[in-house]
């Protein structure tokens, strides 16, 4: 059933497990700390897609997002921090990144991924769509593969965005002075806003 945008928004607002926004999280890398990585993204107005080392199947890169409310983003990132040893010893992302309206991501080619055993999924999607596959396998109790807690969306290759559509998310309000020092007023005056995660869980 199709319905109007207002009814669509109302359905989201009456639920605690879905959101009208989609979030991309980042982490340190390439010799840069996480704030410097985010500054690079905002300065270039571009998120570089991940390759196979970032769990993307096929030959294309993809930018990954989580289609969950910020409360769920908090839960995912804090779980990674608290259970780092059993999750392989390294963090996949930190509670710092950007969130965008779901419609904006959709208009720019973003789509939900297909959760399925990868060999089965490869038979469902053509090879040029394999970037949308996320391996999902519950068949081995000692090797569960399940990323559905992220409710992931992806954009093929890189994502070039309008900075006025971007909302920064960060863990603590005390980081704001660090944001000003790192980004400068010019960037902060162009973004759509800033969301603080810490008060959501406390």
C-alpha cells in the first residue's frame, strides 16, 4: 500500500525502532583521529566507500549507513566499545559521524541491503548489485553471522553530499569546543545541526 508523505512520517514517529534519518559512523584511520576523519569528510563533502575489507561483497565499493534511531546507534556503538575483545579486538566504528534524512539518501541511490547467505544472495542479485549483499548465516552455532542490528543501507561507490543536509552526531556535549577547534566556524555554520548521543542513554 502506498500512502502520503505525512502518513509515512507519522508511522515513523509513532515507532521507537525506526527513524526518518540514516546514520553513517566513522572512526580513526590513515593516521587521522576520528575528528580529523570527520573534518576531511565534511571538507570534501564526500564519504569514501568501503571495499571488500569493509565487508562489501563484489568488486564495487559502498558507503554504509544504519537505518535505526539514534538510541539504537548508541546501543550499537557502546556495545562495540564494551565488548571489543570478543568482537575481534578492534572497533568497526565510533559514536561519531553524520546522519541524513532517509529521503535524501534514497534520492542519492541509497538502498537497504539484502541479508542472506552470500552464495544464495549472489544468485538473486546481478553481479553489479552485489554491493548490496550482507552475509547472514545462522547455520553454525559457533560461527553466527548476523548484522541485522544495523538495519543497513548502502550507496554504491562514494557518496558526495550537500553539507547543508548533514547533521553531525557526537557522543558528548563537551566535544563541542573540540569540534570548533577541529572544523572551524565555516563548516559548523554550513551543516544542518549537531546531535549529542550521551543524553539519549542517560
